[in-house]
């Protein structure tokens, strides 16, 4: 790992998210921001990638106009470092929250990020792998319309168990 022994001082960094993030993801990111400010006394700010200018000191969450998102399954996440920026991505708001918790617990002390364990990827075990209906993977299906919210209820149960995430293709 070329990052061994290196650290980042998070003072002056900006947390950057995409404009169209779900509210649950924004809540997870906000918790991370609050922890950095209150527990680590870090001078950090918030930005929306599509509205705020780019800087050299950013913590980028998911896909933005300046970072490419990864195609993680529901509970999977990754943390990476490149050119002074941290990249945090996950398959759901819960995964983003777990990535933030891992980073806070394992890499951040007094506002400094130890890069010894980064890049880091977490891959969950799922209890329902390769679920099929009439021989076709359920992940191949799309939802055309959910006017009564029943699909969303089903999604909340099955997503974490099967590793599925919502995307623009199947959302």
C-alpha cells in the first residue's frame, strides 16, 4: 500500500455529495460531518458537486460530476484516496453510514486520517443470493409503476437480504 505512514489533515476539507442523493444518504453524510466537527474539532464544510466549485481538499460521496460511483451491492462499501481526496461510496444509505463509521473508528484520530488501511472495501454476506422467479434472476426485473407503495415495502425487506440496490435502471 503506497499510503502506509501517510496522513491527511481534514481541516479545510469539504464534504461533497451529488445533487440527487436520497434523503437517507444525506442523513448518513450529515452524521459523519457532525462527528468530524464535534468529536474531532475539524473545520469542514458541505457542498453539492453540481453547485459548488471544486477544491483540492474534498471528501466525495458516491457518483458526482467529479467522481465516478461504484456499482456496490446494498451493504457493500468502499473508501479510497487519490490525489489528496477521499472517495466514499456504498450501495445504500446504510452502507454509506457503515463506511463513515468504519472510517471514524479505524482511521481518524484528532482530525487526521491515517491512510494505512485505505483503500478499503467491505463486501457483505447476503442470505438470499441469486433469487430466481421461473429461472430468471429477480434482479433482471424492473418496476414499472408503484402507485400504492407496496413495492417500496418489499424493497426494504429484500434489498438488504439479497444485496440489491436501487439504480436509475431498476429504481
